[in-house]
C-alpha cells in the first residue's frame, strides 16, 4: 500500500497533501453548514478546518490570478482584432448601411435637410464611403499595431497592479460620472 506513495515525486506529494487539505477543508465546511442548518453548533474541528480553508484560499488566490492573467496576456498578444472587426463589418455591410440610413433619417436634427432632393442618395453614398474607409483603416497593419499596443499597455498595467496589490487599496469602484444634460441621448427602441 505504501509503495505507490514512495514512488511519488516531491511535487506530487505536495500536491497530494494540498489536495487532501483542501478536500478536507471543503468537506468540513459542508459538514458545518449541514450541522448548523440542522440546528446544532458547529464543532470546533469544523470551525478550525473552515478557517484553514479560507486562509488557504487567500494564500492561493493571488498567485493563481497572476498565472491566469499571464496566460490571458499571452493569448491576447497573438490576436489580430482589427482584422476580425473588419471582417465583421464586411459580413454585415448591407445591414450596417441600412441601419445608418435608418438612424440618420430618424435623427430630429436633419428634418429640414431630409426634404432636399437627392438626400437618400447622399446618405447612401456617405454611409458607403464611411464603411469603406473604416474597413480600409481596420485592414491596415498600422491599426493592428495600434490596437496591439493599446492592449499590451493596458494588460501590463493590470499585471503590475495585481502583482503590487494596488487594487486592494481602492476597494469598491467609484460610480461613473453622470451624463451631462446636453449630451445626445439614445432614443428608446
């Protein structure tokens, strides 16, 4: 029976002990919850094991977050996001053009201009031109480099903040700034 334990490496033994401690802590937390639900006091052993599980979770949480964040950074660096956006715009070209024409026509600021002859043609051509320029810009490698730099810089800032525990000092997020009264409002659908 003990032969398989002797064949384990040091890392495997540590992982086995960690698994047993975590599993026992989870089992004791569940047993304590069941006992409390049944109206009994939580036994000392269960309380101690629950505290141990909580401390263990606190100990493992930050390194695990850093490892996951590093993996996410590596995955994000390999993407070509502007090409994906460009492809989506091309795929939905007709719907986007119709939506732009619909939104421009519904805009209350263009009531007078919409009466001019050729208005629909102008809106159609401007929509087509804007979509073409956006697709061309997104297809340009310089735009891909810009988005890559933006993501890399933000991810590096997040990584440093997590490693230096800067986020813990701020607590909850502040509410967003209020929308100015003179800002354009989205119309109800």
